[in-house]
C-alpha cells in the first residue's frame, strides 16, 4: 500500500510540473489538479488535500476556488455527508481537446501552404532536380496531423457521448 501511495505522490509531482506549464497554473494549483486527476471519480475532499499536499487550509481553498472558476474541477456531495468531493471537470478536458484540434488544423494548413509554395518554386524556378525541394516531409507531416486529429476527435466524441469517465 505504501508503494502505491509513494507512486501516486511521485506522479502528482510529475503531472503537477507538467500542468504548471501547460495550463499556466500556480504550483499548488497544479498539484491539486494532479491529485484530483489521480484520485479519480471517487473524488477527494478539501481535508484530504490539506493533509496529503501539506499546504495550509487557506492555500488549498484559494486554489480550489481558482480551479473551479477556471472550470477545471467540480464537486459532488454524498447523501448524509456535508463534504464536497472534488473531481475533474470533463468539459475542461473536452475544451483542451478542442484547442489541440484547432492548433493542429492551423499547423496542417500552414504545412499545406508551405508545400504548395515549394511545389510552385520547384515547377517554375528551379531547373536542376538536385536543388528542388523535397515535399515528402510535408506530405508525411500533413498525413500525421490528419491521423492524430481523427484519433483525438474519436476520443472527444467518446467523452461527449459519455462512453467513459475520466
């Protein structure tokens, strides 16, 4: 059991560092989010986070409120229990996926434009075959982006249609 707890806290730290950068969160907020992600759908309480993350009540409270304002987390209550159980907000994951899809589409369009430009140069300006642009990288990269986008779109649809929970 101790190994599982140690592994969870190691992952909280590693994921927390990643989330700090990706989501531009304060270190404690990133660790809270990481802990909630790794706790899963059973949720975690305010009190548990104060103990496990070794932070003050006011610090945890401030960052929980901020994460809720950002719609990164939500909470539920259990009948007969006044505690709030914090979980990841599935909508925030869907929003992240939407942002990835948009970014990848922009990159795909940019590579298509670059490829078209290089192809035009190859056809109209460069006579020596050794000096012509090799367009295979752009073809392969565009194909990769299209396949990755299709895959993440499938994941998004599963989330939207509640075929699985986070």
